[in-house]
C-alpha cells in the first residue's frame, strides 16, 4: 500500500485523511486529521520500500496524488508515469554519482 503525504494539508482542510477516513473536527471550520489517521499514514509510509517512498516523493513534486493517478485516463496516467520514471532515473544517477565521488575520495558539497 502506498501513501501520498503531498496532499496531507489538503486532506486536513477537507477533514479527510488520505485513506478516506473522516478526520476529527476542531473548533471553527478548520479540520485536522486524527492522530490515528496520521499514525496509520506514517506507518504505511515507513513500511514501504525505498522505491515506493521515492515514487511518492516524485508524485508529490509533480503535484499528483496516487488517487488522482488511479482515476486518470490511461493515456494521461502513462504520461505521468513516464515523468516519474525519468525523474527516478535521474535521482538514481545522482545518487550513484555521489557514491562514486565518495569512493574516489572527492569532497562533495551538497549545500545550495
């Protein structure tokens, strides 16, 4: 099971967690997800593979939730998945380059 944390704030505003459960309401119109809903999302995320986590982060960068992806027409979904594959490949290449530089003793400065 995969969880998309990118829509957590939107879910809280709507009073629904990403797993579809109603969140507990607080004073006023602002609703927050319940502790149990957040804990369930975090547990699912932590139990996911590194690849699943990276996929979730890439989808979040693209502004697409997993639920939205599932509801897309096949052509549109394939375009998004192609972007995900491309970004995943770039990320893996960057990680590989960092590891090679570390192995060769080159100092890596990651500050922006």
